[in-house]
C-alpha cells in the first residue's frame, strides 16, 4: 500500500451486520474524524472483501461476527493491504486480534472516548505498512459461568445461571432475580458480564443484564425500548447503546 499523503484523503470501509451500530459508527467517525472518507458500508464478509478489492481503502472496521465470511476471515484476506480495527462484543477476540497486529478494537456498545483513542492510534499507524493478519484465528471461547453462589436472607444458595432472569446493580451488590426468589452477589455488573454467555445474556443498561430466554415482551416507549420479563409486572428500560441487540427479535 502506498503511504497516504496530505493530498490524498484517508478512506475507510465499515463492515458491520447490525445496521443501527453501523450508522452510529458512521456518525461518530464524521464527528471525531471529519476528514475520513467512508467509501463503503456493508453488512457481510463477502461484500467487505469485494469492496476492499474494488476500492482499496486504507482502513477497515470489521465486525468479528458477520454472515458468511467473518471479520477474522476478511482480515486474513486483507493482509498488508489495509489497517484493521475490529468491532466485537467479546474481549478474547479483541485481544487476540490486537496481538496479531490489528491497530485496535472497539467493544460493543460503541464508546466515543474509546473510538477517539482508536482514531489516534490509526493516525499514528497510517504511514506504516499494514500488519500481516494471515495467521489470525478466533480463540476458543472460555467456558461461561454455569453456577453462582448468592446470599438470600440468612441462606446461601447455589444458583444455576440459566435460571436467572435478570442481574441488577443494587448499591454495592448485584441483585440476582429468578422466578422463585431474589438474592445478592458481590460481583459487579461489569465483571459479571465477562463471565456470562453473551448469546444468552444481554446487557440492557449500565445496571442490568437480562436472560434473553426470560424476556416476555419488548415494546417501544417514547422513542425508546422497554422490556418485561416472564411472570414479572415491571418494565425495564433498554438504554439506547444496547437497543441494537433487539432488532432481530
């Protein structure tokens, strides 16, 4: 790849199968890096490869998990041709990619401060040859948490994680809610999220994680989203950064 010059605008491709997140990233890049030209927005790996071959952008933002070819597959095919930033919900994918030469990674949901740091790293790397990503592979997922120890009154319970409907931050504790009882654990939401199967449990706000199989109803309320769990009357608000998860429901 030729080194970019001041007379040549930097071009980027975005490959992300979640349309809402893709639009958020485009808008955020326009705000934080207005000179960056987004030359293509695609939703799957095959189109990402086609646009990389056709347009030859200097940067590619790639979702790790996409239909067809994954972001990992696309990155391997783009070795030495463009600088890679991965978009992922899984820290293990991101760390492995970073170790193999990706400029950076963005964790879902999108964080503007983190994106600003990514842009800074990209600008520092643009005059270097893109990394060799040909040996990159998806690491095996560590086994998700299956049982959790919780306090309920003066009792100590061992709870099957699949029985949990919701985890909710409660002062310095986290409340664990099942259909039969509520209990407390000391693990903060942000640490608990790293231990759960993220295909089964979705974060819906900074203070709540829900079991997807326990969701009874999702509805729009005042341009936002709220959900109700099975056998529970209250509605839980879904914060805007987490709403993209519900487009498939």
